């Protein structure tokens, strides 16, 4: 049987994307993406649980995200989970998981509704790789 590493997220940005450039000259941005779920506490009360995801967006789509997105924007992310490992100066091994975005779709942004931008002829509103 084949394996699969695929994740789909819909959530809100926790901060404005900042465009950066890697040592190899590739533009990228990291976005903190909040997803929410409701947990039933039993006696007709509910608790909202927020999970934060570190999403890395690369290349042209990183530039587009930095241009059009802002804190609070609702986005759809398709990507894969990656594990980053390193050794601290004291020799301790460290690691964390992140989402490597393959596609980001804007469900809203600081410039307004995605459909309005498409009707206006702005076709770079959806960042794809």
C-alpha cells in the first residue's frame, strides 16, 4: 500500500505575512494559521479549541501571499507535513513540525473578496505552485 502525506487546512492568519528570501535566493513567507474546533463539554456548554500551524509558502505564491493577505484573513492551504530537526549548541536534539504549502487559496483578504478581484481582472489572487 502507498503512503500519503497531505494536509488540508482552512483557517485565519494570526499575523501579517512577511516576505523573506532564503540563502538560496528563494522568496518565502511563514504564516501562523489558526484552526478552530468546538468541544462539547456535556452540559450544553461548548469550548472552542484553537490550534496553531506554522505554514511555509515558497516562490511566487509567497510573494502573492505577502502582497494580498493580512492578519485575520481566511485561507485554504493544501500542503504536506514536514519535520525539521537540528542540534542546539549544547548538543540537545530539537525538532518541530511545519506545513509546506503546495497551494494557498484566498477565501478573503485585506483587498476584499476573491471573486471581486477575479471579476476586476486580477488573476494573481490565487497563489499556486
